[in-house]
């Protein structure tokens, strides 16, 4: 029996690398003869740099002190690869929602990511920059990022705004000078990894869809949406962009807009990007059972999240069984009826607090791995009888 483990991270809990390691160990306990391949994956959010490091032959980790979403200094990892010509960055480990354990969509800023981006742009050997933008704490339209890269913002008195701006500060900006960030990226290839398709503004935009997850109440959501629209119109009037309604502009609280529309980056599916780097197709050709998963699965998983992309590709390459094994699951019927998942499991052992669920993740993963191994049996049995 050949097993492929290709999970996303369980957000705020376990990396994809750790999840795969746990599953492999427990599966082997029951089925020592199984051939098991682990892949470290991510979708542009938490764990992207780690996944890239494990999937790229010549990757070297580097570190830089950066401010988090509310200014607290910490150390963030990034990756140098492709013979030193490519830098891979991850918003989540720079100014993501878990860095300072605080929900405040109004004040969180992407300033730290801008500083890191400026640093790698200043390395003459770097020709390509890959930025994963999932897991953000902010809804600042990428203004903080632009500022960290060297953009200069002026208020109504024509005085420079020196403090890092968040979503609440966008109306203070009356004039922008983007000469420095545009110059830094003039001869660089900028790739943005994100699986979010939302525009910047409106009821399907960054504020209305994602800001509540970052601590914004109903009034703050409306204010943030208004501020994002203001920021877009200001940049458009100054000739820095034309649109804010392209897919991905609303990613990471509007960071997608700044990177894609203002800095002329090319957006791609983070999940697809990592799957390709990990040679997923080659391993899927030989797989009897694919085990994939994420922190929480629901109907949104079918909109392009990594487990869906992995399952879809595996089904196209070989009609193997696909097991979705996630921290929490909702809309099970819709997931099963999609035809991409043969079995859908939440590893939760029953009603419990989020804290208890997170604390018991490793234990619950081990239990489900053993159950899967026991149920699926050997290859000939699985092919004939296994409906998981």
C-alpha cells in the first residue's frame, strides 16, 4: 500500500511538516509494510517558508528582526534559493495574526513585511521575490507594506506621516510618494502566493469578509471598507493603479492590492505553487491513498484551498482514495458530495473548548492515523472494499 500525506498546516497549532511526521509514525505502527511519502505544504499562509525550505534543494534560511502587526520586534525567517537569486517571504511569520496574539483590524499594519521586502530588494543578487500573504492581522490595504518599503505619506498639512499606518489611518493620507518601492522592484520578478479571490472593497471585499476574523465589529468593518476605497481612489488619482476589483486584491486585508496592482506583482495560487515545487503529481501517480487536511474544512475548502487542490489533482492523475483529515469540519455532506473526498474526518474527540482542541491535536491525530490504518487494510482489500 502506498500512502501520500500532503496536508496544510493546522493554523495556530501544527505545521504541515509536523502533521505529516505524526501521521507517518502512527500509520507505520499499524502497517509497517506501507510505503509512506510525506510532503510539507502550505498555501501562502502560515508555514509557507518552512514548506519551501523542505521542498527546495538549495534553500537557505535567513533571519531578520522586524516589527509585528503592532510594532513589537521579533525575528522572522525568510528563504534564499535558486542559487541565491530568489527570496521567499511569508507575511504570517512577519506581521501575521499570531505574532502578537492580538485582534485589532483597525490598527494592525503590514509595515514589517515592507521592511523585509525592502531588505531583500536591496540585495543585488536577488532577481525574484516570492511572497506568501495568508494569515494576516491587518486590513490596511497594504499601505503599511508600501510605507515599510520606503513610500512616503503626507497628511493634510503636507507633513510626513512617520508612524506605521493601519486601516484606521488611511484617511489621514492625502498624498503619496511611491518612488522608492517602485524603484526597488523595477528589475525584480514579484510573485504573490494567495488562494483568496476577493476584491479589495465591497461586501465581498477584504473588510466585510475577513476583518471580523481579525477582531472588527460591524461598525469597524464598514469604516475599514470605506477607508480601503478611499486609499484606492487616492492612489488611482495619483496614477499608481487602475483597479481594485481583480481577484486577490482583497487578500491579506488588501495586501494583495498593494502587491498586485500598485507594485505590479503576479498573483498565483499558493497551493498550486507549493504542490508543483513538491513534485506532487509524480508522487500522486503511485499513490493508493492520499491523506490531506487543514485546520478547519468547510464549503470554502472547495473554493481552492490546498486540500481541495491536492485532492483534485490526485483524482485527475489516478483515481486513488482521498481522506480529508482536519482539525475541525463543517459542511461534511457538501465535501463528500463534491466527489473529491472519499472520507471526511474531524480529529476532534467531541465537544470541547478551542484551547482543549489545540492542546489535544497531536493525541487526536495519532488516534485517527491508527484508525485509518486499521480500516484500510492492505492494498487488495482497500481497492475492493475501502470506502474511506
